[in-house]
């Protein structure tokens, strides 16, 4: 059953940019598309705090392949430094997770933590801790290598493979943002949500409503459960998250609109950050905005709009 599902749904492409949409499929002799993927089981911490070299980014990974993880050779980890307002560095090799570092997890697949300290990240680029400022980012790309010679990295064919908080949750790419800490209760509580720039199909999350915002998996991450306008009552509201990054609110990437958020043909619309983020006052959480796009990376649910902006305003009650 696993192999049938893998062949049917998972097409994985080999490219080196976390943001590129180039797609080159891997096929076998029967022209069936074969893939392997790396599930993100949980996130321990997604960001670094300014000046704190001991901060650690951490996720738990689970490897899936045609042999239930039995083909795992290693995972290579690469990193790019993206200073605010400047040209990103060239990608550099960081380290390797060998097969011996994985343990069999709850579902019989190999699992291991991927951790990267702030000090590790800056050492790769010969930076001092004082040179890295708020809103700088590190982009982490992983490359899964199998014992049969195949390798898999960024560029999945489907939004359902990329999407966070879903079964696959396999982006092969993670973004670490450098932040100033905020109080635990900041940007939490009951908020009135209203659309100020409608999405390509109308108000992205429907009409004006009250929502609860709560702390997410990391100190500056906030989450809320919402329904995309294409979802139905039988579907549970999905998690939509954002990060408070000094004077900006950053909408998270790879967020699925809805299991059925498409126009006639799957896969569904993907949501992610816009090219510009909303400006905020991190000391005042009474009213703020989130700027994002529907059709992130071009995954528009076959609705034909490509990538389109949407904006919401949240007012504390």
C-alpha cells in the first residue's frame, strides 16, 4: 500500500534553490514517477534571537522511501545566509546526518533530529555574532541520498507534499529568522479579523470574524485556526501561523488553504508570505496586519490566478 501511494502521489524533483519552481521529474524504466520524501514530524524551535549564539534551530525528520526508509544513506544539510536588504550568500555545505543517527520511530520509519545552533550557522560564513541583525535569515536545504544512487531535494510537484501540518509536510527547506524576543502573551488573545485586500477568489478567510491567536512552536511564532473560503464545515479549521520579527509580521510559508481548496482539480491552493511584509510595532499588539499571497510558489489550485496578494487586519478585543 505504501509503495502504491508513493508512486501515485509523490513526484520529487532535484534542484538546489529552496524558492525555485523548476521541475524535473525522476522516473523509472516503466515511466512511473518514483519519489522519496522527508516528513517534518515536529518543530522544536524555528528561529534565533539576536546576539544569542547558543540558540538552536531544531526539527524532527522522518524518511520515507520505497523500502520504508531502508534505502536511507544520509541527509546532506546546506545553508544560505540572507542578510536583510542585501544579496544572499552562495549556498554552503553545513553537515551530514548519517543513517546511523536515525532511530526507528512510531510508524516504523527512521527518524532523527536536525539541529543547527546559531554559532554553527555563523561559523560557516565566518561571521561574528554582532554582524547578524534582526530579520536576517538563514535558509536550510536538505538533500536526501539513497543507497541506490538517487537523491531528492527541493521542488516538490504538489502543494500537498510541501504543506505544513499535513501528512507529508516535506518541504526539504527551512527558514531561520533572526529576531528580538517578545513577551509570551504579546500578540495573543481574541482578535477581530477583517479582510483589507481580498484574495483572488474573494475574502481569503471569509467575512469579518473573531479568532483566537495563541503562542506557536517557537517564542515569536503565533498561530490561529481559520477556514479558507473554499473549505467546508466538515473540514476542521487549519492552522495559519506568523512570526513577529522586530518591526514586521511575517506570514509563514507552505500553508495549505484547505484539503479541497482547488478549482475542479487537485492539488490545493498554497499560502505563503508576500514579497513585502506588513510593518508593525512589536510593543503594541492592539492592531496589526498580515500580508501574504494565495498561490504561493505558483500553486493556485488550478484556479488560474497564479500568485495573488491578500491582506488581513487583526484588532484586539
